[in-house]
C-alpha cells in the first residue's frame, strides 16, 4: 500500500520493546543488572547536575531517602504517589505489550477523574459508601477506557498513528476538563475552578481512617485505600497479560505482528483490547487522586503522572512486579524531592523531573547502548571463570 | 475600525506563529529524513533557557543566540546518537528530551538566578526590535488598504520575516537540491540511498543538526520577542502544536506554514472571541478554539479530510546490512 502511515493496514507501528535486546544476555543480567545499570547511569548524570548547581550528591541522596522513608508521614506520601504511578505505569506497559506506545495516559487519567467527579457528585449524596465506591471505580475505568478507545479505533481501522493521536487527545482532554470545570461543574462562589467537596460516602477512606478502625494509630496523609486497588490492578494485569488467552494474543501482536497474523489473530481487536485495558488503568488515577486525596475534582490533579508512567514502565521492564517497585522508587523521589526543596535552599524539586527524563533516556531510548557492553563483560567473566583449555597433545 | 481589527489580527497571528513555523520546519527536516521528533518541545524549551540566561548575563544578543544554537544542536546530536547510531526508539527519546528539558531548566534557573526558575529580564539591547518601520509609515499613506497593510505586514521583528524566509529556504533545500533529494530518499527508502553509496546515517545526522538550529531559533524567539525573561515551561505545548501543524501540513514546509498560520490565528483569535457571540454557532468556549488544532489533526490523521502521508521509513532505524 503506498504511502501508509506505518499502519494503514491495521498493523500498529512496531516499537522496539525494550524487552527484546538485539544482544543476547543471560536472563538475570537482562532482568536485574541492565535496569540497575541504566538507573545508575541516570543517577550518575543527575549527580553531576547536583554537583554543578553546588550541592553534595551524597548529602542530597541521604536527605532524599530520609524524607521518603524516614517517617510515617514521609512513607505514607511515598506510597500515595506510588499508587498513582502504579496505575499509569501499568497503563503504559499493557499498551507496550500490545506493541503500542500510549503517551495518552495523562489525558485518560484526566477523563478518569472526570468520571469519578460525576459519579461522586451524582451518587454520593444519595447512596451509601458500599454502592458509591464501586460506582466510582467503575466510572474512572470506563471514562479512561473511552478516552483511549477513540485513538485505538483510529489506529485499528484507519491506521492513524496512536502516538500522535494520544498526544492530541491529552490536549483535548485538558481543554474539555477545563471547560467543564469552569462552566459546568464549578462550585458556585468558589474562586478556583474546582467542584464542591464530595459527600463522605463518595470518598475513598484514608489509610489512617482504615487503620484507626483496626485500632492502629497512623498520621493523617493523602494515602488512601486506593493503594490496595493499585496492587489488585498489578495482579490483574499479570494474570491477564501472562496467564490468559487474550493476553497471549496481545503479546503476540506486540512481539511479532506478522507472525500473529498467520496464527489467525486479528490485530485490530487486539489493538482495541490493549488500549482499552491501558486507558482503564490510567483512568483509575482518578480514584486515588480525586476520590482519595483531594475529595473534589480539580484541574491539575494528574500533574504529569501519565508521563511518569512511561519512566515507571521502562525501568520496571513492563512487568507488574517491576512496575510496583519502580512506582515506589518514583514515589520516593517525588516525596523525597519535596522534602529536599524544604530542607535545602535553592534546591528544586524539578530535579526529579530531570532524573525522570534521564531514566527514560537511559532505560528507554538508549537501552541498547549499554547492552553490548554488558554482554562483553559477561563474556569476559565467563572466559575468566572457564578452566583454561587443556594443552594440546603432541 | 474593522481595518484596525483585521490588521492587528493578521499581525498577532504572524507573531504567535513564528515559533510554530520554525519548530514545524525543524520537524519536517528530521521526519523527512526518517527520524521522528517528539522532542521539539524540549529542544525549544532548553534553547529558550539558554538564550535567556546567556542574554541576561552577557547582555549580548549574538552570544545569546549562539548559546541557543549550541544547546539545540547538542540535543539533536544526542537524538542522533541514541536513535541514528544506536537505533534507539525515537518516540521514547523525544519524550526523554522533553522531560529532561522541563526539569533541567528549572533546576539550573533556581540555582543560578534564585528567581523561582525565572531568569532576570533581558535588557532592551538583547530584545528584537521592529524592522521596516519606515516602510510601514509610507504604506500607511496608501489610500483604503494602506493602514491595514501597514499594521498587518510591516514593522515586525527580524525573526518574523526570517521564519517566512526559512519556509522558502527549507522548501528549496528539500525539493531543489541534491542534498534534499537524498534526505527525502533517506526517509522513504534508505536501502536505495545506501545502495547508491550515500550514508543514510550521515544524512539523518545533518537533518537533525538543521533541526536543532531551527528549534534554537524558535526557543530564542520566545525570550527575544515574546516574554523578556525565561519562565518555567514557557513553551506551553507549542512544540506539540508544531508537531500537529507539521502533520496537518502533510510533512511539507509550505503546508506546515499554512497549518501554523491557521493554528496561530486560532490562538490569536481565541482571546478576542471570549464572550462574543458568533453568527450561527453562538458563543464559542475559548477551550473549544484551543482544542481545535488538535481535533483537526486527529480528523486529518483519521483520513476524513484528505490523507496525511508520512515518510515511509519514518521511525525505523536504519541498520546497514553486512
């Protein structure tokens, strides 16, 4: 077909999954050492920048770890941020397994929050929590799903490149949410563009409330029971992508689109499936942020988490377990970074965004750069360990 | 009164379109050679920061622009090293550049200037000034259309005319020179380029270098002409809008120019239309006009209004057969 945008024929653009290295590495190196090396490279460059702006990297790191894990409050904030990053990280990963790069988690999360807001404002005052909370979770997932379904359908049947359309949908989502907040949903009399506070039945209980019910004292933080939902989502993604037939088909399309065609898999349906799951996961950010942390719908609640999801997914090697760990890492960076900005004058929390970009650079775009070096290193150590060849007779 | 309105609308459309045009041209060059550029936003942002900080410290426009070019080309070379030399994912790299630029500009800005991420305002000597004011005065004397024309087309700064000239230059480079033919071939059929004995990687690196220069001018314009100091995230999505314009212009410099002018016009008009009822449709929310460029691009990509044809080898790293 002449002049198709990669995918006119329903084939998604084949994006190099960072899982498939051109260089053969032993599994333990590929799974554990390579991400660690890439993370270390990103940290090293960040440390240089820290030095350049006149601070001690070791001091910064110590303060960061202390801020993120040193207290109950710090730890709670770390896990609260991590909850959001688990959702967006899983969203990016599921799409990547289907061979699609979803840059639209940001917009899908905004729509998820909109779904939460509508459900909470509509049902909250009338129904008990046991009915409202499931409705909120469902609304978040469905709104996120719907926002991902349009670019997915355009990719599947019209061949429009999903990367570009999801970027465009981020901007459209921001405009839509802005319009609805200012003109329709805004609380009368409130200067800020935000809705009225939700009814108590439409709020995800905070962890301090849940633990208080069990008789454990815990400081009041934005950390809420969405953290349990995030872990459940990670488990569900594992079961769907690795242990179910549709998940297998999805990975087949992502890994080898042509071979999967021969196997009788129809790519358009799998594109729809992986983007639908991806969008629904991104939408769940709304549960944590809107129904959990803020208790009302406001404009800026996603705040780049959709893009952080890309870094989380890349450093977590697109696996739920890796993503949970990477999300905690990023949660710690966000929380520790906020603490640092308080503790050290002239230190900016934006250091975290730089580090995030460096991680995407080293673990994503330049993943292939370090791999051959590692392969050579592994080969060298094997040769050193192997017994010297027996002297030839004669 | 209407003459003045039309004149100022055309003038402000031109002025807000300049960074879009320069960035979209940068995108056309790199994507025509086969390299996706989602990093336009980041390159522009870091170039704007370089211009503002060097301009504020040295007070020299030449040094400020030179710093922007160094930064823009350096980012493009990183782009080339990761994606052309090592075959890394071009989409992911663009995301990485944009994230790094957003973080680095604020970190350095706060550390160097302690103004919450802003740079000190640039002196008048480092700002762009209107050109052709004499011509504008002469044109104003022309009866009927004179005042409108003078307001709309004359008295802009050098970058406005430069951006329009750059459209012609890029068109000429791509479609009338041997280098341009090879560059486009590298984006359509790199194997043939290689078979002809021309280096695909070399072509893509050169396209990226030009891309970096154009992004630098776009970033420089933001502080030299629009806002006198750097503000965190001052590109505000213009890089992505330029990307949309490039696609809307079907990867052609002249098409991209029209798309940028359309998007710039929507930007210029959106503020004026706030609360003003229009014929037929009534009052249009400002957010709808802001979202329109993106909606139009999606509709175009979906093939409902014409077809956007990307270079065939776009996004595919070229690996020489051995």
